[in-house]
C-alpha cells in the first residue's frame, strides 16, 4: 500500500480504530460494575456522549468525501449531518432510551457506509468498520441494560 492509497485501512488506522473502542468498553464496564449513583451517572454521560461523538464522526467522513467531489455529493452532504442530529436527540433522552438509540444509529451508519463506501472505492474499510460497529453497539446496549 502506498502512502496515498487509503482504499484499505493501514495497520496504524486499525490500531487507532481499536483504541477508539476503549471508551465504549470502559463505559459499559463502569455501568455494569459501579453501584454509586454519582459514578453511575458519570459513566452514563461518558458513554452517551462518546457514542454521539463517534456517530457524528462517521457522518463527517461523508462531508469530507463530498468536499472532494466523490459522488453522490448531495447524498453525502445530507447523510453527513444526519448522524449528528440523531445523536443530539439521543443525548437528551433518558439513558435507557438514548443508549439503544445510539446503538441503532451506529448500525444505521454502518448500513449506509456499506452502500456509500462502494462509490468512494472504500469497501476495504468495511471489515474494520463492522468490527468497530459491533463492539460499539454492544457496549451501548450493555450500558443501557446496566443503567436501568
């Protein structure tokens, strides 16, 4: 892979992607393990906000592609803001609703990426995206269960 070939994730991208799962895992574990209400509330906020940030990041990828003229530009621009708006709603909901909402949003982001990455010649990223999405989604669902 050359330095200009981003059609598949580099080893460094994989490491960063996996490292990005740490806040998901830490949030879910903290919610399952902590009994103190104040600490549990902190863990919920941490997990909710991180999941929302990641959903926003996933939408932002499409804005970057649209800015480079990767077709379909208008679809990318429209989708690019959607995860942010949907995640914003989720952080204002009770954790038992907001975390499953974000889990669903992460799955939707992956489903959209399965369609839109093809036209950007980024299908090579979908394996890593699937792994990251599965762990992030499960973390949100475990967090929702533990926050009840």
